[in-house]
C-alpha cells in the first residue's frame, strides 16, 4: 500500500510538513507526493533523502510526482 | 532531469556568498551604511520615490529591487520554473506584508540587513536577529498546529507577468525622470537630497547586481526566514548554510573595504534600543513565517509568477507608507512616536491570523 499526498497549490513548508506528518501517521512504505512547483519538489526530496528514503521524481506537464520509498 | 546546482548545498552557499560580496560593494559604491541591500528599507524608499509617504530622506526607486524581480523572472522562464498562480488568501498576505514592514522599520532593516549590519560590526543586529528567530519560532508553533492559508490556483500566464511589468514600469519612470542634483523632484518621481535616500550606487550597477541576485536566488530559493524555520521545524540546515555564507562573505568584504566598525553606538541608520530591536524583528519574523517567506524570497516569488507574493510585497510597500505617514518607523534618534502602538497592533493581527486560519487539508 502507498499513501498519496496531494500538496499541489501549497507553498513551503506545507508540502514538507504533510510528508513528514504522513511518515509518522502511516505505516506505509511508499508515498506518492504531488507538488506543482520546483521549490516544493526540491524541498520534499531533500526532506525524504535526509530520512534515507529513495526518491524518484517524474515531471508531468507543470507538476511533479515524487515516488518515495522508506528504508526497511 | 538536470539537477539544479543552486538547489544543492554548494549552490545555496554560493548564492549567500554572492549576496555577501555584492552588498558591501554596493555600499562602497554609494548605498547607505550597512545597507548594501535591504529589502525593507528599499521598499520603503520606493514608497517614498512614488510619493506614497513624504519622508524626504527616504525617497528613491531602488533599482536593486527592480532587478530582483526581473532577474527572478528570467531565471524562472529559462529553467521552466515560471508558474502564474494566485488565490491563497491574498488580503491576509497583504496585511502580513504591512505589519512585517512596520516591524522591520521599528528595528530598521529586513533580515538581510540584520545580517549585513552584523557583518559590519553593528551589534544591535544581534538583538534584531534574536527577535527574528523568536518571531519565526512563534510562527512554527502555528504551522505545527495546522495554520495554513490554503491552496493557490493556476491563473493566466500574463497575470504572473504583472509584477515584473510594474517593476519594468518603475525602471522606465527612472529613465524618463532621472535624478536632478539637489532637486527633490524630477517629473512625477520624488528623490532625496539628503539622508539614506540620497545614498545610492550608480543605477546600472545597482540594477545589474539586482538582476544577478534575483536570478540565482530564484534558482536557490534563498530565504532567511526559511533558514531559521527549517532549522526549528525540521532540523534542516540547508537554507541556513546560505545565510551563514552571506554573513561570512560580507564580513570579509567589510574588513577589506574598511567598512567594519564594531559596537552598539553610532551605527549607520540604527538605534540601540535593545528591547525594541528585538520586538520589532520578532513581529517581522512572525509575519514572514505566517506568509511563508522573508521579504527577499517574496520578491523572488513575485518574479516567478506568484501573485500572492506580489500582494505581500505591495503590502510591505503600503506598510512603509503607513510607517512614515503615522510616525511608526524608528530613526537613529529612536522609536517613532506611535511605533509601540503599531507593534502591538501588528502582534494582535498576526496572532488573530495564526490562531484562526487553520484547516485540515
């Protein structure tokens, strides 16, 4: 199972806060984070990588999808 | 995908260092003391240049600010990072901008200037920075408790161009009505013949520096408020490393240029009322945290299509007009006659916003 976080339209630090909260409240290993700015994409990636997650970023038109996998 | 160099640790340090090098140089070339760049002071000078307030010592359409917006626009367009957007509680952001400016003008500087004052040896900046961090910390408490101003909406490509066009218009006005020596007015624009507004680097150097900083700051997301917010909220030091680089580079530059003068007394465009340096910046820090960016960052965002950030910037410009029309701004002589009341009103407004604007998203 994965948790999807729709942070489109939200500016920093909201996307990072939402991702961090989700990692605490969910036992899921995979997270999908949707953002619509480069700054949010970079901020969430940085936060995830600081928690040793792997991050795969896909640009879809003007938006980004981040597939984040937590370490075991 | 090409990695954005400026979003890396080395990148943000580079940007902080470039600002730290250019600001003291701009001071050497004519900008006011420890004010190579100050987004609050320069916004206030722009308000004066347009006649929105009539404090005759602070009137000048600062080209650095124009450069910031246009440089950010260029970077956003080149790197496909331009997104026209608006609609996340714009009037709330306007009010936050007003009180952010009033708080900053009680201290006499934005966070950038606080860093530059510190690197010029003005120890009063320590109180300002402590207040700034305290205000940001209060802001993080609201953020942890669900404070947010809601989502933006995509809007017309051209809507995001309005702020850069306004700034381009200001530049055109400066070219049509250039400063005339010892004259307080040129065409529709007001100029200072004495005081900080009369101290400025040559126009094209100022705008060139602004363009460079705007370009690289847009790419790096350099933000002084975010530096402390991310440290408090996430224990992240990414943005903070840029702030430290700015201080270090500016300190070295000030030592080289002979602009480093240690002490609390007789510092340029500063007062040494410690409590009010702290409280003024605490108000500004809280307003920046609630709005999601320091004044510099808001200006860069306004260049990349963020209409809400543009509203915040014009809130700041309006706030500076209130500050000087109502006697709220400090001066080297001390507080303005109504500065304390304005700070109290500002905290009341920010707390109202922080406590009431929460929702589950």
